[in-house]
C-alpha cells in the first residue's frame, strides 16, 4: 500500500496533475468520479496568496468529494513560501505540494518552479522550512533538471527526502524540453530504485493510454502514476487504466451519451462554483476536448460556446444527442 503520512492511497494510485486553467474544482469533480486517487489544485502563487489576491484565494477552494487532495504552491522566496504553505493549510487539504517543476519562462526564470533546480541548496532549505511550518505532509512535483547537462534528480530526491518531503512526483523532462520530446523515465526509475530513497516516487509524462500505463508501471517500478494532458476531455482514463490493470482488457471508450452526461455534470459543477455567467464562460474551453474526433462537429461546438444560459446549453446538448445518436451521424441534421 502507498501512504503519504496517514493518507492511504491504495496499491498503485493514479494522480491527477495540477494544470493551470484546467484542474479546477469542476474538472477535479469529474476526474474523481472517474477514478482519480489523488488530485491537486492548480498551482498557486505564494506571493498572491499572502497578499490575498483574488485569483490565488479562489484556487484554495476544495470540497469533501475531492479528498484526498493537495494544494500546490510556487514561489522563489523562502519566507513567502513558508507563509503561503501555512495559509494553504488553513483550507484543510490532506497535503501541501510544492511546485519545483513549472517550466514557463515567467516562473522558472525568476527562480521559482523548475528554476530552483539551478540552486539545490536553496531548494532543500525552502523545502525544510515549509515542512517545519505546517503540520500536513509536504510533497513535491519536479522535473529531471534544468537541461540535459544538469540532470541531478537522484541528488534532488535525496535532498528533498532529507528536508522532510514525504513523496515526490517526477516529470520525466527537463525544463529546457518544456513539453516537447519524450519523457525519460529511466531517470525516474533511478530515483525509485536508489537504496537511500524510501518515500513514494510517482512518475509523470507521456501516459496517455491504459497499455502504456501498465508497461511503465512494470518497467520502471514507480509507486504510482500522475496523468496530466491525457485527462483533458478524457477524465475516463483513470478507470480505463484500472480496468486494464485488473483484467488485461480494454474498457470500451465512452460513447456520445456518456460524453454528454460528463459535459452536463462538468457544467453544473462549474456553475455551482462560479455562478452561471462565469461558470458557462469557463466551461467553453472544454467542449472541443470532450467531443474531439467526432466528424462534422464544428457547428455543434460553435453552438455550445455561443450559448449564454444553462437552459440554452442543455437544449443544445439534447439536439446533439438526438442528431448523432437517435437520427443520424451528421451534424448537418441540426441545420
């Protein structure tokens, strides 16, 4: 069994990655319903949090149905990160997660996110100070290194463990790679298999199918897998992976009815969280992903993103169901 502190995550947990403008409470609700074992908030600026910035405070919203959940913070100043961790703890998550992996220029080039991989003593000191400041378990998400010539991930893991970090998720790319190329899980396995490492190690990067999840599980020996981009428009991937692990057979892909039900639930959570106007607006970014691959769907997508009320969207979803499922397979039936 995999444990972080007193949090029992089962034999091989599947984690939802923290993704900016994606993994908000409505999206997390759908992923939880479909088998995610541990989830994280979008990353929260330490400076924004300690200054009561509205966007940062809003990201602290968590709900009982999401548990266990971690709040992820990022920043380059140790004192700000200490205070932000304490502020995040007041929201009563199961754990606090530190982002040492964000590759975005405006974060990393200021010494936060993956930028701290260029200063391992500071990374260790910051981690230790956060661990001392809060009572919740503290975990880290990081990358292999700044670039190919600066991959010191085993040393990173040892330093973090010495600082009191209780689990590490490693994205198998360097900061220089951003999200390009192939994730290198050999380095992740080197951390997991190192005799000095005894905390859970989770792998992240390129997991986009049940088959790949099983191969990586067996090949690299990690304690669990974190999935990011492959969940967008496809929250079913968690249960699909679990089904494949149990049976060796692929679970049938969700049909259009299942996708429409998920969209409705996602929309309802979004409206409950943000109110109708903002909830509808923020949901618009998800429609193309949920219905990706359906031929002749452009007119339907346009209808969904231009609808301005909950009732209009439900009516349009009903038309989509009638058109594609009950009548024919061509969107032009709507015209």
